C-alpha cells in the first residue's frame, strides 16, 4: 500500500496514471489498486483522483462529489477531455 501511495505523489500536475500501470509497478491487480484508492484517508497528500481507467475513462472515485469532482480536479490540473476521455498524452511515464 505504501508504494502505491508514494507513486501517487510522483505524478506531476497535468498528468494521470491508470489502475493497471500502478498494478504492474506494485505487482498487484488493478482491482487491488482500486481498493487502496478507496481506502485513501489523505487525498490531499495522495491524489487518487489522478488514477483513471486504461482507456482514459473516469472510473472509481469515492471522494465527495464522485466522478464530477474527479473531473473538476483533473480539469483544474489542465487536463482536457475529448468525448469524456483523457488522451494518452496526459498519461505519466514513471521512471
């Protein structure tokens, strides 16, 4: 769990990652990543809103306001949507 949360802090403003990418990096399933995001008690420190579906769809945000809030936070970061999806150019490449 700690590694997942640490990775969230590495994602710069204007970038996102996917449940699958985090799963591969942490050697676990995307579903397990989703459960960790849901249990995140400190979204201001660990920005779970930056985790999206592999196709760029907004999925799985249990924070106040749900997916509407997730979208607003991403747009505030400068991320643009096309047909309710995030283009892969916004996907962060971890080093």
